[in-house]
C-alpha cells in the first residue's frame, strides 16, 4: 500500500490563515492535534481524496466494493462545498507524493474535477517517468493512475484499493468498524490474507447476486401471498355468482403463473448460494495451500542454511578428502585425508 511522503493543500478556505500548506510525512507516527471544528477530519478526508478521488458518504450503506466506489463519486462535491468558498473552487487543489514498492507517485487533483488529474508522474527505480506527458488529457491521466496503482500494489482493481484505504488504513470516525459489519469483514479477509484478489472480487460479486436474488424472491413471495388472498376472496364470490366464473379462472391462471415465477427465482437463489459456498471453499483451500507451501519453504530454507555451517560438507573439504590433496595449499600425501578427518594432534 502507499507510503505517504508529502501532502500540499492550495487555497483551502477552511484553512484561510495559511493559503498553502505543506506537510512532510517522515518515518514513524504523524500526529495532527487540535480542538473540535478546526479541520482535522477535513485534512484526513482530503488526503484520502488525493489518493482515491472520492470522499466516503457517511449515509451510504456498504453493499459491495464496486458499488461503494461508484456511489461515492458524487459526494465529494457536496462535501467540499461548505469548506471551499465559491471564489476559490477553480484554484483549490491537493497534491500528494507517495511510494509503492520502488516507484514514486506524484498526484495533483482539482477539488471539483471528478475523474481528472491535473498532474501525474510515476518514477520507477531506473529513473523512468510515466504520465508527465502534457499531451494527454486530465481524464487520461486519471485513467492511467487508476490502471497503474492497483497493479503495482497487487490488487485486481482500483475499487479494491479505495475500499482498503477507506475501511482498513483509515480509522472510520463513524465507528463503522470491521467486526460489526459482516460484508466489510468478509471482503477484508479475502483481500488481506493470501487470497488471489480476483477471487476476492468474484466472491464480492456472488454475494451481491445472492442478495439481489434473495430480494427478488421475497418480492415474489409477497406478491404470491397477496394473490392467494385475493384468490380466496374471488373463490368465495364465484361460489355465490356463477357468472363471474370465467373471471375467477383467469385470476387463478395468473396466480399459478406467478407461483411458477417465484419457484424459478427460488431455484436461481439456491444455485447462486451454492456457487458462493463453492467459491468460499476454494478461497479457504487456496489460503491453506499457500500457508502450507510457505511453511515448507521456510523449513527447507532453514535446513539448507544450517547445513552451510557444517564444515564436513564444505566443498573444499570434501574435495581434499576425496583426492588426498589439500585444495588450499596443494600438499599431496596419504596423510592429508586422515588429518582432515581426525584433526586432533597425537601425543
């Protein structure tokens, strides 16, 4: 994940006494202290906005990783409206420098320019720079950033990065804690404990499919219940009035048709749940296999390292014993092998 190095805020009305704020992030803890209402939360949200391009909507219920990102895109405008004056909307800007592995990223965003970057440069360990070309548009810079960052981190999508940044690497002052939300915790466990991120993404998609199918099944169930009640009323009417028999039959046919639809949706729901269970089992097996291989590797490495300290298996010693000639000084005699095997001096 990104290791922050520097943040710059330009023309933030909420910090009117300091038009330009430069913050350096050194090794160790960075502490921001102040009374309520001075802008600590705004500072943190702006930092995350620089990284992700969105500000989390406190009223939005988490449904899935992709939906969280897409539904939060518009909230930044209303969030910064009260914090940046109308006269400074065009010049308000946030810039951030951070490292991912051996690469250094520089990103600059206009606060009210959704899906765009004013500046982007990505420098690798060889000094090669990507994204600084002024011929590309601000939207193309943002797209390059969205494609490059998750690949360098080792994730499948930018949405996964945004999810981890907001829910794992930032304390949520709304107390939306992981252990209180099954959906959040499930995705965090998939992404953070040795599982292929693409499988984590698929697990998230399957869970949402199950929720939609379940909702649809409940809707059909409600409709079927309502129709059953109406059918019972009509049957009573038909008994007392033979002229309404045809109308009653049509309603019975409609009821039967809806029942069939409900049964079909329930079948889809059962199948989707089975797919989810299979996916979770595959994730668990993959994680267990990964941990087993890791332990085997560590044991083999430790064994190999311990053998290197054994003089008897040193290549020079082995060659000297087998040839009867010292590989260091060149002495050749029958006593060479004996002296090496039994180096103790005789009395």
